[in-house]
C-alpha cells in the first residue's frame, strides 16, 4: 500500500490494498492509533486531561485545581468569604479603632472622626492657616500684635506703670511713661514687725508719693522712720523738721518722717513726696506732711512737716519703714508714681 498519512501520521491503507493486504494494513493503522492515544489511558476520578507539551497528542492527567478557586479567605478590613456555595465579601467602615473604608469629605469644619480629608479640604485648611497670624510673632507674656504697613508685627510688653499710646507719627502704638499729673499705684502693703520693706517698684516715673494710713506702733509715742532702698549703711541719711538746715552732715541710718503716735489709736496719716526719685545723678529728697495721735492726750493731734535726705545718686526702687522703737502694730502703705 502507498500508505497515505493522516493529520496524526497514521498510515492509511489504499483502496487497492483492501483485497490483498487488508489485515496487515489495519494492524499497522491500529497500532499507530493505539500509540497516539496512549496518553489518554488511565487517570483517576476528578482528574482532567491537560497538554503535557507542545507535541501533538502529548497529554497528561492532572488534579482538577489548575485555575480553580477552592476558597476565598479574607482578613480585616475585608469581611465575608468562604469555601463553598455563593461567596459574599465586603469591607468594614473605618473608625479610629478599626481599619476599613472611609468616605472622602471636602469639609474643613466637620468634627467627624470617620471621614477622610480630600486635597480640596487640605488646601482650604492651608489657605486659612496661611492667612492667620503666626504664633511665633509673639515671644513674651504680655506682648500685643498690631499691623504695620504690610503685616502683623509684635509690640513687646512695656515696663510697670507705662501706658499704651500712639506714636508721634500716628503710625503705630507704643509704650510710654505717662505724663505728670496722674498717679499710678506701684505697690502697697501692710506695716508689721520691726521693719517693713516694700516690693521693688518701677523707676520709670519721675516723682514718687507714699501714703501711710492707720500707723500704730507697739511702743507708745514711737516715731515713723524711713530708709531709701532699705539702705541701713551709716552716715547716708538725714531727717529733721522742716526748717532751715545748713551745713549738716549725713549722720543717720534713716530719716524721721513723722512724730510719735499713740500706741492705741490708728487714725493718723502720713504723706511723703520723693521728687526725681528715679534719676541717677542727684542726691534724693523726701518731704513729709503728717498728722498723728498725741501719745499723752489721744483726743489731740500732732501735725508737722518733715524732710529727709539720702546722699546716694542711685534710683530709688524700694523703701523701708521702721518704728523708732519696738514693732508696728498696724498700718498700710501705698506707693504711687507719676
């Protein structure tokens, strides 16, 4: 037989061979088919036939899992899943404690804790912050902010007793010592013990005034003494009644600012003026006007003027009050600047 071949190279008998060589030709043909189909033999339940190579009729039996989904396993924030039947999956909504899906929002004022900001909202918030006054503009407690010709700027806190005013060019605020004629309370307190020293006060003013009320000593007829800057150094103070004092030495440790007061009645008043107290070029002077309770006849009074002097040029930033003997029983003091 001429043995024409098929697509699988099986030798086929020719019609003329059907009489003389039919059995042999069919044997050749059958063996070729059997050989080609050998890979189709075998396999187990559930297996599938798959190509083993690119060669014709080259197959292999494999387990039925290639490309199959046998289970859908999920972890948070995905929910659902399963290994059989219809499988449904979802996603948790995000919270501050759970990972999940969030909804976007353009709001810059929402208080929601589950919405997520968009670039639009972020840009709007940036624009608001960019237009705000920076915290770094101010550096010290008491600073204030004002606008100059172009931007907000800082005006640092002033000193004790200063007032806020507009500068001479009417272009900006400024701190300044108030003009004379008005008194500003700088410090106050009560008289007690053998000495009473005021808190340090501002030297930004020109003149100082001290008012003492209800002065009462524990020792009957004790006088009211004062020291500048609590200075107890020898030969630095002088005090006397207000009459001419010529060619006098600084020979005292304090100034006598008021005559004796009864130790049971506290209705007296002492006013002491210290002009130019803050300058650093001159000696210092104190003028006192006082009315006290007479220690012999408490229905009567003592009234006089006294002067005190201090031979130092330093500015006065504190005062010390002393009874000439014993302690203070009561009294109040007020220190003003102008």
